[in-house]
C-alpha cells in the first residue's frame, strides 16, 4: 500500500547515495539487491527504477539480457521484464543497439506470441515492418482463439500500406459472423477487422469503431 | 447495481482522522499530510468539508513547514515536495492559500529542479516524473510557474515517453498509469499536450480495463480502484475517455465499497483505506456520478476550488 511504498523508496534512494560513494564495485551488490526484491515481486516498479539507475550509473550490463530472459521464462506476462529488455538492447554498450538486435528480438517476441497470443507485452514490442509479423498474425487467426492483438496489429499494418495475401484475407473472413450483418455487405477488409474487434472486445467498442472511421478511404491510391 | 454510500464514507474518513494513536495510524504518521489531502478532498467531493475544523487543520499544516519552505508529512518531519503539494492543496480546499508565504514555498519547490529540467523530491535528489508533476501543479496553484524553467521541465517529461505512447518515472522507465497521469497532467498544466500521441496513448490506457470493469496500471496487473483515477483522468485530459466502458467501471468502484463500515478498498472485499476512498470517489466524480462534486483532472481538486484559485471568488 502507499505507506509501504514510500518507505521502500526512501531506503532505495539512500542506497543510491551510498552506492555512488562506493563506485562501480557497488554495481553487483545493488543488482543482487533488486534481484532479491524481484524474487518476491517481479514487477516492483521502484526496484526496476533502481536497477535501471544502477546499470546506467555503475554498470553491470553484461548479464542483463540473460536476466530478462530468465524472468520471462518464469512469467512471460511480466511487462516490466519486457520493458527492461527494450532498455537493455537500446542502452547496453555491449549489444550494438536497436539495429543490431532488432532481428533476434523480433524472433524472441514472436516466440512469445505463438505461445500466448493474448499476451499484450510482446505485441507492443514488435517492429511491424517484418514478414515474420504477418505470418505470426496469420497463425493466431487460424487458431481462432485470443486473436484480438493479431487483428489490431493487422489493422496497424493495413494503415501502413500492407497488402495482405489471400490466406490472411480468408482467415479474417472466417472470423466474421453472419448474424452481425457484415458478411457480404462489407468487402472492406479493414472495416471487417474493426467489426470483429468491436464484437470480440465490447468494452472497447467505441475505440474499435473510431479505428474504422480513421481508415484510409478505399478510393485512395 | 449498488449505489454510492456517501454518508458512510464521510463517517469512515472522520473516524480515521480521530484515530490518531492506534498502531496503523502511528505507522502512517509520516504521511499524514497526504492522508489529510485524500480525506479532506473526498469530504469536499461528497459535500461535507464543513464537518471538520478548518482552523485546527490549517494551524497543524503550518506547523509542518520546514525552514526551507517545504512541508513535511507531519510535525517535525523532513520536507518533501509531495507533502508540500498536499499542504498547498488542502489550504486551497479551505480557501486559505493566503496564510502562505508564497515566496518561501515557491523558493523551495523551484530549488528542486535539476539542470536537465527534471525535479527531485527532496534534498536527497531522487528524480521521478511524479515530482515534475507535483512541482508544476504546486507552482501553478501558487501562480508562480515562472519560477521554474518550464521549457526544460517539459523537455524532460517528453524524454520519458516510451514506444507504447506511455510515460515512465525516468527515461526508459516502464509505462505506468500513475506516471502517465503525472506526465499528462504536467503537460496539460503547461499547455504542452501536443507532445503526446493521443491515439496511441489512449489505446494503451483503454487497454487497462479488465473483464471485471476495473482498471489496472500496467499490462497483466490486477485492477485497483486508484487506477479509476490515474487512467480515467489521463484519458479525460487527452479527450479519449469514451474509449472505456464507463458503466462497468462505475460498477467496479461501487463494488469496492465497504457498505457496512464505510470506506473504499483497492478491489472488492479488501480492507478500505483513505487513499482508495479518495480515488474511488474522485473516479466517480470523473464519471459524473450523481451526488459527487466535479473534480478537475489536472489539479485533482474540486472544480469550484480551481475556479476560485484562477478566477477569484464566484457565487458557486
């Protein structure tokens, strides 16, 4: 609760003050300290903030990507660990940055998506302009379960000019239901997607309806 | 659907205020100033601010002021910008901002700004976008925003924007609804909302609504009544509040009430506390629930209080 949170933060901050005085040797000790917190609460926001500070101020990047992988193996839904992955690949002096890591990270995210397509984090981790993303969406659609993020990703892709193949079009069509009045009357793929999403995700019906109003007009070249 | 048992919540808040010496109160002693803001704001939203002794409270608040100009969580406690904002907000509720030495408070808050535009919470120096919001909100209420470097402050906040459209506590920090509220609020107050990708952030925010109708603060976390404020408030400030199911959220908040003893908890059937009572009532205010006063999303104060600050006395 809030009182506990504030006490923890003060202690964390005092640790930083001490660690700064001790220099880079303190890095492994501080990283171990946050590891212990994550053992009990792997998404503890202040501990993640402290860990990011330690890496940037004192170093210790070498094992960080492996640590993220370990946490995601324990809980692939851990959004903090996904965020830390992005933090590491963009800021670690040992990995070559986003360009160098993009390929392997797309593979990593898609593996997570295939295992749990309802997992929001890897979908937000993707770089869209990649054929592996199209294939992943298709696989999820064909399974006809937990396809919300696959559909919304395809919607994003259509907005970027992506031209889906017949297989994808058929997979989308098969998700439409005749009783919702879309079949036959609505040949626009993107509009179909929005209708399906409004049906599958009624809490956010207003959002999906808005998305369909934002689609590029069919007449546009 | 249930209804808001406003009178029970008023009784609950007043009873917590009276319970100064029990174990839990002593534990929370250091953040009494925040507790005062949560409790008194909730009372005002429920139309019952006049049930407390304002003179008593104002006099206690001033005893919490440090020689630096900042306020501590209680008498004799170290100053922090968070308690300073709560103190200023409570004084605003009572229309007693004139008891302040504005220069003194302004000086303290402005002194916490760093070279890169960020703000630390106190002399220990921990930086967090929460403190950027707190400083901006505080100085804005005192009409002294010119005492800080607003451009740099905005630049720092924008540097904390993530790929998903959200904001974290520091650059690279995970997007979190509480941090997002702070960044959006700060950008709103400083007229800088154009830095936000409203469509992208709006989607991230509306995805916080889970099956029960409640809102969580990050993907795959449990819903919590306080996010009825942080998330909904942010959505309102970027004009995307219609992207969530408001009826379901109202139902969730009402289910978090302790209808017997009063108070609201983080989720149904948990123990109530003043923090969640405030955010539950504030959330219902944003949802225009009948019987609750309107609250300003950026300043987290009743609209009539904000109008009074910026437009002077009016008949409401």
